[in-house]
C-alpha cells in the first residue's frame, strides 16, 4: 500500500502546527511535529549541560534518545522523551533560544530525518517542519510552504504567550523570530526554503480557518 503524505514547511509562527493539526483531524491522518523532535533533543542537551557545538556528543545523544508522540482524540499532541512527558518543557524560552544551534548539526539531522521517514512509512501523515518537502519527504503528494511577515508571526506568538499569562514585548519577539529565521535559513544543511514544487501561502492576512479551507479544497482534488 503506498502511503500518502502532506508536507508543511515554513518559518516559526506562521501557523504550521495549528493548520497541520486541523488538516490531520479532518483527513484522519497522523500529525507529526518534527520541530518537537529537535526541541526534545535540545532540552536533553541543556539539562545535561552539554556543549551545543559538540556535534559528536549531540549526535550520540540523538541516537540514544527515545522520542514518542501521541495524539489524543481532540488532536492535541503530547511528546515523550525517554518516557517522560516533555510537552510543556520543550516550549520553554530556553529551549526555543537554543534549538536552532542543535538543529544545524548534520549528525543530529541525519538521525531525526531517518526516524521521520520511518514514521511516514506506516501511516498517512501530515508532517510539519523546515525541510519536510525538501529533504524528509521529497515525494509528498502535496507540499506547502506557509509563511507570514515577522510582525504578524510575532503578534500571534504574543497572543499565545498572553493566553498562558506571560506578557512579552512585541519588539523582543520580532527580534527573536528574525534571529531564528536567520539561523534556519542560512545553515548549510537543509536550510529553510520552499521546495521548488511547493505551494507558497502567505498567511499574514489570513485566519487559520481560511488557510485550512484553501488547503482542504486542494487536497480534495488530489488524494
Ligand atoms: O517548529 P518549531 O518552531 O518548533 O521548530 C523549532 C526549531 O527546530 C526550528 O527553529 C529549527 O531550528 C528546527 N527544525 C528544523 N527542522 C525541522 C523542524 C524544526 O531544523 N524539520
């Protein structure tokens, strides 16, 4: 049986995970958050006080780590690292600030990409990340590059944080987002960029609902 897949790539805060999760729910497919995997390794490295530039140690750490994802009926995803629920811990600002350093290491990426491909072998998947359409699943049936202006992305992030009771100034969030974009786009291995055959959607002035509708309309004709 050949499996179907949809790749959604794009910069931080463009709405990838919200859109991907809603699409997965509608289609009944498995949602895989590849960013969460890089975050889990980063969390473990920070806890161990490892030097994030030491590629050999980080690759070994990735290899020895067990990362699992479960999706409940409401399509909320939980992430487990060696059996521990790290769903909240991997979203801490400390992890967000360091994850791009870990994700730029080719040895770490090799381990993660291999596991991501394995996950897509047994089920129909919607996978979101930075290199899903370009590297992980180049044969995905539909590739989307979801982007938005840095201001729009920072504003959404600010609202998310506000909802969790944190007030963070907008200009600080814009600077953090711009720095992560810069690191993710300029790295030599698997940089953030649209696949040549990706459908680029700018969500700056679109709601999640509108983006999901646009994609669903196209998916109906295709799978
Ligand atoms: O998607 P999220 O913002 O959680 O991803 C966190 C970080 O993980 C990104 O900024 C990027 O450095 C890295 N990442 C990656 N490749 C992916 C997914 C995420 O390099 N496929």
